[in-house]
């Protein structure tokens, strides 16, 4: 028998298919018999979100010349007018549709109201073309009793410092009169001292009593004067950095355990360059009874620094605003960017108020986030971009230059 007709040629056994349709096995999907195709790539409905850290300008901007002054109002003629102008343009108006509830709006307005009428010296220099003429005019206004300088120790010196500011004497007197915790005699005495000594940044203990000095310190008009560390002593040994202060190791090691002198005393934070502190007392006064301390004669050489209430929140807001603007500028490749781009980044990419944005909002399309959700209103309470720009320019942190193609540009120094 030939092998072609044997069963070894095909080992498969086929079964007859059922011709009755309802006896067939039902499939899970009615589209199982349809021809299968690979899915086509669909176009994205929304454009890809551009990362904030991405640099939109790969090349350097053209520099056609530096801008020495940011003054836009030509009616400003003296420093006193500039101080009022800077204070009035510090914040933006609260938007009507900002996405902020009543609590957030009240927080923003209360902080604006509590800030002192201080204008940094760097901001004034950013609006004047000649720094020498500005310093000469400030000296003349200070002697005349129109403007008063305020210094905060530990915040640096010079134009880039944040501890040197200018205040109108009229605004200072208005704050004194509005403070309810001061008596009429104390108010008149402080105002008389401001007018009699326009150049004195301190107030001696012999001028006021210890009780009045404590009241003024609690109100924020005085701070304890203490010796500050020099920059050369930062890298010296700990016991030699401040051997004459209460925070030195030699003074703390001799103090009794559990006493105030063991932790540096009431003025420990202020002596280290911090905020306000208490009355400056000797180490022997910490162990005395409070009633005995009141009858002891005070040191005639002790001094207090003149201050204003809420100076600390103002300096913290100024410091954080400068740092945030410099961080936005550092995201560019060459640490330079057009001003309009930095302005958009400072505002947080909020929705515009033009007709096209309103039409998109009516159709339900995304036009931008609400202002109340941005850092400008959450952390900086609506600080104006031009105000922060003038602070950084006057402090010497940035340079403003003309590009000739995309307007003005900003460069980190």
C-alpha cells in the first residue's frame, strides 16, 4: 500500500460543523467578527503645557543701552513726592473676579493697612538718575525735618541694604497719634523729640523713663540698641565673636543654670542681629526682683533705636519679593529675559480681561487661572511688579536695558 494513502499524511481530525445557527457558541461581543485594525494616533485636544522652567529664549537678547531710571511720572520733582508715589503704587487693586473669598480679601487689606510708611533707599535711587543729587537732597530734607531716616541693624548697609529707609515726618507723627496704647503726654513727648532732633536715630534713656520706654517698645516705636557683630568676626572662634555681649560663651558659662542669663537674656535675639528685644540690662539685674529693678537708676549711656510698628513684616515681604523675582529671572539660560515675560510670570499667568478671553470664558474654555490662586496674592498680597522691579534695580541686583526688538529686558548682575 503506498504511503500517499496512509493516515500518516495528515494527523488532524476535523469535526463536522453544525449547520444550525442557534447551536453555535455565542461570542462575548457582537463586533468580534469584525476585522481588527490598529488604533490611529489621535491629535491632542489641548496644547501641551509649557513648563515654567523652560527657557523660551535660547540666545542672548540684544543690548542697545542701559536704562538708568524707571521714573515714568515726570511730575515728580523732589524726594518727598517720590516717597508718596512709591507708597501709593506699592500694591495692585483687588480684582473683582479674583477667586478670593472674604477671609482672603480681609487678610490682604489688613496687612496693607498695618504696614509702616517706609520707603527703602534703594527704591528712591531707582527713580532718580543721579544718586549724588538724591543723597544731597535727602540730607537737606532730613535737616529741615521733612524726611527722617530709619535704620534696622543687621540688614546691611549701602544702597543694596534693606535696613535703610525713608519716612515722611508727617506720616510718622500720624502713626503716633493713631496709636491708642500711648497716652497724650507720651505722644506729645515723642513728637516733640522727633521735631527737636531730626538727625538723631536713637533715644537716650535719660530722655524718657523706664516705664515710658517699655510702653513705646511694646507699641513698636523703640527697639533695644545693642552691639552688632562685625563681618570679620563671623569666622572667628565662638567665644571671641561677641565677648562683651550676654550671648558669648564666657558670659553664659558663668550664669546660673535655669536663669535668664544662661540663655543670653531678653535681648539675645536682638544682639544676634534679629528683631526687637527687651530693655538692655546688666547680668546682675536678671536675678533681682522686678520691683527692685524699677527703683534702680538706669544707665545714662543706654540708647534705644527709633522704629515704627510692623517693620518686621515689611522687611520680610520686601526680602521675599526680591528673592522671588530673582528666582524667576534665574530660570532663563543667560539669566536675562524680556520685561513682559517676567511680568506674566510674576502675575502667574492669570486670565486676561479682553474680549477674546471673555468669549472663551463664556464658551467654557480655559483662559487662565484666577488671581486668588497665584503666589502674587497668596504670599505677596498683590505686590505690583514695577514696584518690585524698582527695588531690585535700586539694590543693584539687576540691570534694565533696551533690546530694540522685544522692548526692555532684564539681566541679573
